[in-house]
């Protein structure tokens, strides 16, 4: 199991939270998505099903920019 935590370029409202959770959950291997109203996003995933780069690409494809990745 692996995880990624990032800061988005803006705060997340309820629509953003629903959208990010719904869309990231469609990626194979994603097991958990957590989004705070402050724009913090955490994803737990099985690295055999999805790559970290795929998750970041999906976030950007949804119109969000990743401001900072956290280890």
C-alpha cells in the first residue's frame, strides 16, 4: 500500500470534494481519497494497480493544480 498527499492550488468546496473523490475512485488500485476544505488531498492506493503519476495526471485533468507534494 502506498499513499500520496498534496496541496491543491485552491481551497476545496463541497463540489470539489465530491468531484475529486468520485473521479479518483475510478482509478484501479485507489483505496481511499480524502479531501479537506483547505485544499489538502490524500490518496491511498495499491501501487500494483495505479502509479502516483497517474493520480497526479488525473488531478490535473480535472482542472486542479498541485501546489506541493508531501512525503
